C-alpha cells in the first residue's frame, strides 16, 4: 500500500487530526527538510509544514494517525507543545 496525499479541496476532512508540535534539538542538529521528507514519505496526510532551524522545528500536519507522527518526532528530538485537534468535531461546533 503506497502513501498518498489527498488534496484538501477534494475532501476537507480526508485527514481528521490537525497535529502540531515543536521538536527541540536533543543530541544532534535538526534538519527540517529531512524531517519533512520522512513525514511525507511515511505517513498519510496533507498540509505539512516543517519549519525551523538546527535547534527547533515546528510541525503542522493533517493526518488520521497523529500518534505515529508523534512517535517519529520523538526519535528525532524532544517534543513539546503538542496540540491535536479533531477538525470534524470543530466543524460541528464541538470542542476539538
């Protein structure tokens, strides 16, 4: 089964969870391009933003399996300020 990314215009909620976190440098410098490439090639989702520098990277990603993204990011560095919002609940005016 290949990894695919669905355009948000095709299905606004194809990926339910808006996953956001910060990765802080642990032992070695961070590389936001390498992190973004791994997430894109490994996890189904869309709307990826990986921005930062060698000390801190911010991740924003829509996926149905946010725990997998968190597990990976924790192997890269120290993760914190984790926010996972259920966009379907939010669209129904419920707490996300």
